[in-house]
């Protein structure tokens, strides 16, 4: 007689390999038929599940579908940014657990980043308080690579590979003209610069572009930035600069929040009335995080007015997090393994844990060990890039970062194509959802 059922969801920002982790959960679940019954997928995470939206993954996906799912970017099940109440006496918890009971759920898996681990933490604690036998396991995912207690997170390697490859192409493009120019590339990273640091991998030789790299871990100063750019323009025709979206000054103000007054002060000019109507309004997401964008445009204007050279800013935006054609094969394999290990840990009795990676060896001998760590120690914390991996001036990366990141971007997956276009798996939303 089959055992309890699985339910799995995806949450937060999508990545190139989040579906590989989903594939790992499904495949491992299907291989443990004596212990596991059905495998359900939440449509749009716990938010959708509260509305009764889910699907039977074991029934709807064939072996061939799973092969395609493994290399499909974004979130096949759909995602959400839903924050569970802090008060576990909220009726949301009793509603969720009632639905779990209706579906005979014994194992809950959530694939996501920091806020998703917060969800796993809250559900596991509520389950323990109420005597629920359900086991809750977090499967790590975030291009930000900021989860603690794990060497790295699935999604980061592919995003880093995309950044390195794309920045190299932008460098080549920026170098074709004779006139002086500055190109500013804005990359994702609110409080940590793991992804922006990957731009250093774009260099073909030591003194190559990008000439300057700025991460949120170091305080950013427009005056020092100007000196850096001036020095580089004296050395080369084109200067490529990579910045994290979350760089900020010593007062804690994000550069993307700078308005006319701040720029005028740094440029030594009087504020021109109406030329820039103050700071941009910074919106918040459902978890209270500032939604950052625009520091590249601020720096573009600053460089143009300060140096009078040709300047442009490029924001890589969502492509850096879910480009399947540049996904790292190493990342795909590790993401799938994380899903498989999550199921294995749950069946062995683990509860309230996250799958974590421990690095073994380096270079060609790089490998991983897997473990289950307490999710309560992971959630709501951030792993920063070590300051020793960022040069003292805060405008470049040290060799230790490259040694860390290079093993994670190796290999390229074979993505099926039709008529020259990638053939990814997609969910037929209006036909396969239970509502």
C-alpha cells in the first residue's frame, strides 16, 4: 500500500535551474513507490494552494516531459511572494493544514530562497506545535547566493555564467569605436554582490574590462567613483563598469535613490529647478524589501555630466536569472540532486530542514557533500561576499572569488530545439489545474 503523498511548490524569483530541483523531487518520489503515493504540485506556491490550485505531477508529466523540465528555465509550477503571518494562530495555518490532510500529505517541499525558507520554518514549527506528522523540507534556490550554511545555492552558477558571458560580449561591443566611452552594467543584488562579482570572469586577461566592479558589501562614493573612472579613461578608450543594483553610500542611501540634489553636490553644481524632481519613489515587495533598479541610470548621468564622454547604461534585468540557453550543466546537476536529497531526507525522518552543500576539493577535483541543516538557522539571514574577496578600494574582485565561482559555471546543457527555438516545457494553465 502506497505511503503518504508529496506536495511541492516553487517560490520567489525564478531561475534557470529551479525546475531541475522540481524534476529531482518528482523523479525521486516516483522511484520510492513503496513509500510515497501521489506527487502534487502547488500552483503559485502556498498562495495558490490556499485557493485550491494544485496538479498531480506524477500523472501529468511523462518521462520525456521530465527530461525537458530539467532544462526548462523559470518556474514551471508558477511562483509567489507570499509571506505567512508571524502569528501561528492565524487561520491561514489551519486552512493550509486542512488542505494537507484532505490530500493525505506527508511530505512538503518548497524550492526557493531566503523568504521561502522562512515559509518552511513557520510551517514546520506550526506542525510541531499541533502534532502534525508532515515533514517540511526546503530546497535551496537563489541567484543571489545569499543563503547561509551552504557553500552556494542552485541558480547562482547559471546566473553567474550568463553574467560572465554577456559582460564579455558587451565589452567586445563597447571596444569597436575610437572615441572615449563608458558603459555601465547594472546587475541584480540588493544587499549582496555575489552575482555582480561574476563579471570578473568575463576578462580575457588581467587588465581587461570590466575595469571597475562595485558590490554592496563595500560603501560606494560618487567622488571615489569619479576618480576611478578618470584614472581608467586615462589608460584606455573604453571603460566598462559593473555595479550591483543595491550599492549605497556611507549614510545607507541606495545610489538608485539619488536625485538632483545629491548629483549636483557631487558635480559641484547648483541644483537646476525642475531638471530632476527629487528622489525616485522606492516600492516595497510583500516581504518589505525595497524593489531596486536604476543606479545604472544615475551613474550614467553622473559620468556624462562629469566627463562629457559617450556613456550608456545597460540593465541585464530578468535575463540574468532565467536564461536557459546559458545554464550551467554543473548547476543543473546540483539543483536536481538537491531535489532528490530533499525527498531522501524527508523519508529518513528529517523535518524543518534545508538541503545544504559542502564543497570538496577545487578546480578539476571540485565536488560536493550534501547535508540537512536546521532551516530556522538559515531563514532571514544573508551571506555576504567576504570582504577579503573584494579589493580594499572596493572597485574590483580578488582572485579568491574567481576560484570559488569558476567550478560552478562549467558545462552546457543540451536544450531541445524546434525550428531553431528552444523547446521548453510549459504548463497548460487552464486545463491541468485543480481549482
